[in-house]
């Protein structure tokens, strides 16, 4: 009997020591689960009408955010309803698999919502990947695609990274998804052998984009950072002087000033009259035409939305935060499986809702 009790105590002791060892090992090897974009239906529901990013960090005094954090980053994708749709870490989650160091906030310089469910956003950052996998001039997607800046610019005769200020996909959503499947299989080395214009023509899509730098081409003249370029056609879609009408002095050398292009949106079929944009510098010379670098303008330069229309629902301490990226998902509705209203149909409702919320 005594022998059995002794044996039982030995077994308990061994099991206890084993349990302690397992717990200790777990504590030593445990690491936090990486943040990932929500795959739940409606993950981008708050950005179904409009989404944007700011040039500045700020503190929100408006609605409580889904994660409880009132600090708004210039790398977050925001809704004018006063909601953070995707934090920067969620946009970058595909580039932070287990075992890869968590990335810092890299900013957000362009954004294009391609799908709400499952969430799919094309974007670019303001800072290079510290691990060297992409630069702030590359076009990325939340599914892990990297389209190098060189692939976009080499056809223009530009052999160095000139940054990326905004990018929008033109075409049917199903064709864009097929192109992105192709792009996901490419490496930085293989992109050097691929003709992006040829691939875009094959998939019947285009990428319109603007750069952060003005480029002097050896044979074709000058590409302004205020021009909208076509990756498929290797051409200027809308030049700076076409975006801003006289008497605004937009364009070099025609009228004398390159106002830059910080963000733009366009309907998915590429109808030029649907282009809306923001500039990098302000215009104050004519009070009746004045705009800031955070206002959204329509073709010609008239103000469509003021910067405060974007940020006021967050109730910041100032109403000017700049505009680094802008995207309107209604622009894509007519190119999906179901046709629907476009941005212009939603505009009165959008402005009314933002004014009501901001004036409470």
C-alpha cells in the first residue's frame, strides 16, 4: 500500500514537472498573432462611399474607433463618416507573415478600393519597406502583390524610382482580378523582363498614376508630377494644364506653375470628365477660385469637397489635414458584375451626411 502511494506521488511529481516545463516553453516561444485585414463581410463597409488618407497624424475626438485607438495615422485608410476602415498595419498584413518582423507605420500615399468583400485595396506607402521588399514608389495590394515603380516607368524611358503619388485601376473588376493573379506570381527580377503595357493590354485593363517627381525625358520631353499617366498607353492622360483651367496658372511651360497631384479619383471606365483630384500646393491669388492642397477639385479646378468635409466627422482640433489619397468605391460599381450608382449620384448624400455629423 505504501509502495503504491509512493509510486503515485512519483507519477504526480513527474507530471507536474512536465506541465511546468510545457508552460515555460510556451512562454519562451510565444509571440503575438500578427494583425490581418478582416475578412468578414462588410470589412470596408464604412468606406463604401468614400475613403481617404491625410498628410498628418491627428487625434480624433469623434466616434470611438473599432480598435479603441483615437490616434489617426497618415497611413490609415479613413471614411469621412469618422471611422478608420483599415489601419496601416492591416493594409500591410500580407507583408507580415509569421516569422517576419512587424513593420512600422509606412504611411499611405495612394489608395484604390477594388473590392469590399473580400477586402482588396491597391495602395502605396510613403516610406520604403525596411526589409527591402518594396519601395514607396511601388504599387502594392492587400493580397501581397508588388508592381515595381520600374515596371510602371521604364516604358517612359525612366530608369530610377520616381515615387508614386496616386494610382487607379481602369477596367472591369474581373479583368483587374485576373491581372493581379498574374502579377502575384512575379518577382522583382521577372518584372524586369515583363512589358507591363503589353500585359495590361492582354488583360484589358490600365493603371493611371501620378509620380512624386518631375522627370525630364531625353526624347519625349517632361513628365510633371502633376500629370496623370497611363501605364498601358505609355502616355499622359491628363496634363497639368488640362486639369486646371485658366486663369489658374497650371502647367509648365504653358502657364507657369506645376501644382503637383497628391491624389485623384476617376470612374472605372476612364471617363476623363469624372476625374477629381487634389494638388500639392495651394492657390490663393483669385479668392473665387482658391483651393488648398487638401481640397478635392473637379476637372478645371473648381472645388468639389473641402478638406473639412473629409475630416470633420473625426472632430480634430484643426480642419485641414491635407489629402494624400482618395478613392470612391461607387466609381467601380459600373465595372463590376452589378451596375450601380456612381460617385456623382452619391455626392449630395455624402456631403449632407458629413455636414450633419460635423455640425452636431
